[in-house]
C-alpha cells in the first residue's frame, strides 16, 4: 500500500474494520414503532437525515436531538450538534413542533439521561425509544440506554450504508477506523465502570481490535 493509498486496500486492515463495523451495527429500529426517536449528536449529519426519514415513515411521532459540542464537532456544528440536526430535519420536512432539542449533553450517557429528563419535564410518557446514531455507535448506545434508562424498550438505527461508502461520505478514513476501535474499547470499559450494560464481545472482534491497535489506530482510546 502506498503512502497515499487507502488503509482499506490492506486485506488484513479491511477485514478487521469490517468485523468491527458489523459488530456495532444493529439496525433493529428500521421497522419498529416507538414513542420517540432520539438522534444522538456527533460529527455525522446522517443521524439527522435518518431520524427524519424514520419520522416520515411513521415509526415515531416525536424527535429529540441531543448534543452540545465536542472537539471533533465544534467547527462543523458551531451552534451545537442538536441545533444543526434540528435545522437539517426541518429542511427535510419534519414539523418544528415535532422536535425537542437537548443541547447540553457532551457524551452518550448524558445524551440518554438528559433526554430522559427532558421528556419527563415536558410531560411525555415514554415506554419505547429508537436511538439513531452513527452506524457504528448503535451497540454502545443501546448498552448505555439499557443501563441508564432500563424502564424503556430500546431499538437502534443508523444510516444504511456500506463501510467504504460511509468512509467516503465522512471524508476521513482514519477518524472512522479510530472511532470504531474506540467504541469497541468503550463497550468493555464502560460496562466495567457501570456506565453501560454488558455486551458480548466475540473472539473475532477482540482479534480485529488487537490488529488495528497494533497498526496504530489509537486516537480515540480512553
């Protein structure tokens, strides 16, 4: 592989990244009706787009966009992740009065707890939620919700795209791979710290993470 080539041209790296990509994607909320769709803030505008699509399909009557800023999002979304997501959803035809904004959360745990508190404060009775996130954040988002909001049933959704197409849409291959590695680490670490419910981690996932760590994808480790 040349210095200007894609890391995914290396078969070992490509296999490892695909393994993590498939592990984190659940997509069990693409046909399930719930009380609210919760768009989790990140650098990825597809979260707002998918949330709007699912709203128009009638899968939930209410949306909450949640997220302030992180170092990786402040330049792209200077007014805050949730605010930009709301604007995108309105451009896509979602009525403004169907959207609530939680603009203080700075991590996934706060996305869940602050959204839960906002819905309670605004008088919404919620029994089931759809978490919409980056495609590869779904497993960690579900685990976080199961721990911090166990009273609700939770399904997840993300952009229906293949890995290479997704990397191209983001325009930063290293960021995507590093975040996949970081989310895999967080599945284990956050469960041990009590921030999330435990998730199984098969041997092939552990092997894929080890290979990518060895290849230097450590930017998003905690």
